[in-house]
């Protein structure tokens, strides 16, 4: 028997383009076997002998955390100049967050959780595009096969050398 906690996913708008994917607890029960197929916007935490595993259905999020965490604050940069960034913080006061959905205007997002702080960069959310230009493929040039020359040719001897050998 394993202990299962069921959660419902609920998006919580933070700013215009930043949405935290929060979890609301539906229930807790003991089961023999965990269902393989989950519904959309459903998360199940399976607790088995001290180990916690996360099973989730389809969730509309740009970045999903490895496991749900209690988030106290979310910070976004309001202005960035050289090496200084001024931050704008939003208090969530211990909300259980599993992922975020974010627009492209933020270079990074700061999460202050009960387990420590985490900075999520845009390169973690969206895979960077390659800046290298692809070379156009060259058309294949047919190579001309050459006939091999024989390794050694027999030399023809002059008539005088042939005559002298006759006895």
C-alpha cells in the first residue's frame, strides 16, 4: 500500500505575462496501484517508504519544477542595466507551486521557496536557437574511375643480345 495525495492544477496570475501553476489538494488516500493515465490538470504525489514521486497529466506550463514546492515570493526584473537588476517581488505566502508560464520579456525569474532560492533563466524555459548558419549541401560530383597501370612491364631486348645467347 502506498500513500497518494491528489492535487488539482490551478493557474494563478502574478503579472500580465507571468502565471504560477499552483496545486490545490483534493484528497489523500492509500492505494494498492497508481493509475498510469491521468487527466489533464491533475497531479498525484506518491509517497512510498520515504520516497516521493510525482505523476502528472498534461499541464499547460512553460517550465515545470521537478517536484511541487512551497513558494513564498516570486521576483521578476523590472529593469536591467549592465550588471544591476532591480527586482519586483510578489508574495505568495507558502503557495504550493508546480510550474510557471511566462512571456518572453523577462530574462529570468526568481523563486524564494521553503527549500531555498531558485533562479530560472529563459534558456531553461525555451531552448536557445542556434546562431550558426547551415551550409548549403554541395551537389555530388561524380568521380572518374581510372584504370590501374600494370606494376611492371616486360622490357623488349635488342636483337644483338638475343643472338649472343644462342649457342
